[in-house]
């Protein structure tokens, strides 16, 4: 189960893909090198988060390196004469597509779980604000202490307590506070 910060780090890697693909569209000579760099960085992030998709990304990076050294991977076809650059770029585009698919599949369940928790927190905050349970009275505590106090208020309320418990079950107590903080900022 990925924490929110880890999930967002992986999603950030996926959000860099449009910029990478723009290199292919502009016919940049260094497109394959940019793809290889993205694959290496993504692989490191996946390894750090102990996701098995790192192996698939590493294998795809190896296929790209092989193509850069002159091998023509199976299943890669180019239009016209198969120049080294055409083969390299076609391989890079194919590898990128497969890597995106593998990474997206690896985080799909965690993204859905966090999304559900986020929707619940927004509902909890809406109900709690409407009832006057939130915001908590201003105190002299740290931001984390204020969030914990606010979470205690919504957890103890009969109308929001069950949803708050469900959120903790989905993402854990620390990420529940992260989502609460975001919801409070959004509703302020």
C-alpha cells in the first residue's frame, strides 16, 4: 500500500510523459536518450517504493539500449528504409508506451483507494463545517496538532465518525491528516 506522497511521486513521473513525447513529435535527435533517462528515473522511483514494475521498466530500458547499439527489437517496424535513428526512435516510442502501461497498472489500485479516501474526506469536511464541528477552535498548537484535533472532532461526531473511520482504514492515520488538510484548505 503506497502512501500518498509516494503515489504522487510516481504520478509525477507519468505527468512528465507529454514533454518526453513532444521530442518525438519535434523529431529531436536526442529523443531516445530522453526516454532512456525517463526510464532510469522511473525505475529508481519504483525501486524506492518496492514495486515489482521496476523490473519491467528495467527490461524495457535494456531493449532501448540494445536498439541504440544497433539491434532491431522484435515487433518494431519502421516505414521506409530502416535507418538506425528510425529504429531507435520507434523502439523508444514502443518502450515508452509499454513502460507507461506497466507503471499505471502498478499504481492503479492505490490511486483508486486514495481517490475514494479523498472523496470521503471532502464529504466529511462539508458535513462537519455545515454542522459547526469544524474548524476547530484556534489553539497554540502546531499545524499537525490542529489537524489531529480537527480529525478527533470529526471522528467523534456521530454523523461523520463512520466515514472518518473508513478513511483511516483506506489510507492510514497519517495520510488521513494529509487529506484533511487539503480538504480544509479547499473549503476555506
